[in-house]
């Protein structure tokens, strides 16, 4: 929108934008106020809010530096709004200051549009329009919230927004890529995925929240997502077991798509070789997830409620997060010392060992051409590391699920199918290249 200033006077553009935004807010207020209160209690709607925006614009451009007129007009407007609120409360017993706040925001549109980038003032207007429409939604969410929901959110904000930034990002052991920050980050990731899964299941996707958690979590970390889902599957009802296993497999499918994007960004040569493999495996993992879920779907009891443990207990899964962080440290050390003693000559071995931990740094290092490794070798090692990581993910799934007897056959069947197809494609790759 800033390009409009090159063709039209800045004052004209600002005036038109302020008028349009004010009118939109006013129209929204008319619709909501008519629905809730009726004409007799309206403070003002489309025309009134438009005039408020224009008034703010006029008082601002007359003294844009000192803004004395603008601040004086704001005080008078606030006084009038306060009087109107008092009269409405006394005569009609109508409470709430939302309209007053929106009117003050409308009055402030002129300096916002004049001084801020287009994305900012558009975001302000969109936020006002959306939030005025979402009163019923917020009420329903508040009614559904458990007593300790805010405390849980505060705990997550504390571990991610307070503790994490304060930790040093320096190696604990020289030449080992392991820092207090990275260790705690692993904890935050697992807790975050667990919390996201809980929120999706409870408030957004009540029927398929677990599956959505697998998709979203897998885009960041399939291992962390599988650990969380496996832990939650311990208390799942029998009709939910297949859904959890399917979600784990969807996380694996998203892992293939994630690496497809990363490889495309860092090395188009490697991408031209491995993209068929990654696409086939993404589809294979998703198909395995669907088969796992659909196989038991006809046996599920319609309308069976979700287990109470899943819906209300321990949404952060902090114990699982700490265990995952410990394993992250162990596997990182194992990977480092394997590389140290095997050297580049043990790259194939290292690719399998790396699968025990986070394979993303390993693959990215290969893609950036460290050590002058051939493209075919990079492609092969990437595929081997992914296979190893899927095997480890399967072990995570069994371990964190408590080796629940109803889960093990489905985990072995789903992951085993994906691993078998992986190995077959790897063998074909070696024969072709």
C-alpha cells in the first residue's frame, strides 16, 4: 500500500484508509449491536464510528508533531463515551466496555495509518473485526477450561520463555555440539508438542485431534511427536489405540516431506536423486497410517467418549520431556564419538548411528558439502540415516507406550511396513546407481 503514496498525495491516501477502516468497524458494530441489544441502546455504529475516525484524522494532521489537539480530542471523546456508558447502565442495565475500547481504537487509526507500515495497521483492523465476532467462542472456551488450565499455560510459558533464553548456548564438552540450551530445547519441544496435542484434541479437533497432532508435530520433530503420542496412548481406550498409532505414522510421513523441502533448499543435485524416494515414502507412511486407522474403525463403538485421562491430565508430559532430553544427550555423545573414531571412512556406519538422535544436523552437514563428499554418497547416507531413525522411532513408540499389548502389534505392523519399503527402495537405489 505504500506505493499509493507515489501516485496520490499522502494525506488523501491516509484519509481514505482511515475512513474505510472506520466504516468497516462501524458496520461490524451495527450488526453485533442489533443482534444483542436492539436499536434503542446503540451508542453509534457505521456513521458514528466513521466520524470518530475522521475526527481523529483531522485533529492529528493539524498538529502531527505535538499532537495536542489529538490528545485533547481523545480526552473529550473518552468523557462522552463514559457518560454514554453510565446512561446505558442506569436505564437499560447494559454492561460492558468493549464498544468504548473499539471507539477509542477507531479514533487512534489516523496516527497508526500515518506512521506505521501497512501490514501493521491492517493487522490492527483485522484483529478488531475478528475479536468483536468471537465473543461467543471465547465464552465457550472459558466454560470448557479446567481449573488448572491457566496454571498449565503459565508453566509452559515459564519453561520456554523464561528458562530457555537464560541458558548458555556454549558446549558443555569441548568439540561436542551439546549445550544447556539445546538440551532444554529438546525438553521444551516435547512439552510443546504434548501441549499442542492436548489443545487440538480438547478445543479444535475433538474427533481427530490426535491425527492432527501427528501431522503438525511431525513437521518439526517426528521423534518427539512419537514419544508424546506413545506416552498418551498408555491411557487411551481400546477404540482409540489405532488412532494413536496412525498419528505416529503420520508424523513419520511428515518427516519425509520436511526433508524433501530441506534437501531442495540446500542441494538441488541431491534433490534430483532422492525426491522419488522421499515422495514414495511419504505416501507409503501415510497409507500405512490410513490402513492402521481404517482396519479397526469398523470395530469402534460409535459415540464412545474420550478417556478422562487423555482430556484432563498432565498436558505438558514433563516426565516424558526429561527422559527424551536425557536420551538426546546420550545419542548426541554416541554420534560424536563414533564420528571421532570412525572418521569420514565410516560415513555409512555413521549414517546409521546418527539415526539414533536428531538426523537433521547430520543431513544438513552432508548437504552443505563438508568434506567434499560425492552427491551419490550424500543421497545414500541420507536415506540410511532416515531408515535408522524410523527404527529408533518405533523403539520409542514401544518404550513410551509401556509396551502395551494392544499397541505392540499395530506399532510393529505399521512401522514394519514403512521400514520394509524403505529397505527395498534403498536396495533398488544401490542397484540403479
